[in-house]
């Protein structure tokens, strides 16, 4: 259950961080306004809350592993929300990052 909970927390954190960054991007780069930016800042703060809920108590480990989730999640977000089509190297890179997440977080200690 701990691994499942951890994975769910990573996914939820990714939705808030990537979504928050996307909202800020839309507000500033796409000129959608400060409401979008504000919503993005709030979402980024919520991401930070979800990161603290990970079962592992080591900040460095959590953030290092989350980096891999962020890479894969950002590509997925781009595909779903912005119509981005990753090439094979994007996919290979994301899979390498996710393998790193597995080693960092879930390898026997």
C-alpha cells in the first residue's frame, strides 16, 4: 500500500505542479491575465503540500525522484492539453527518468 500511496501522491503532485506552471505560462505568455497566474501560484503551493505527504521523510530523495515524474508528466501534459507530439527520444528520456524514480524511491534499503 505504501508504494501505491506514494505513486498516487506523485501523480497528484505532478498535476498540481505542471498544471500550475501551465496556468502561469498561459497567464503571462498567452496573455490570459493575472487570474490565470494567481490560480497557477495557488496550484504550485498545493503541489508543495502533496510533496510533503510522501511516506519517505527525506526531502532530497522525494524531490529528486519527483524530478523524473515531472519530466514524464510534462510530456504527457503537453500531449493531452497542448497537442504536443513527443518524438522517440522524448519517450526514451521519460522512461529513463521513470526508471530513476523507481530506483530512488522503491529500491530495497
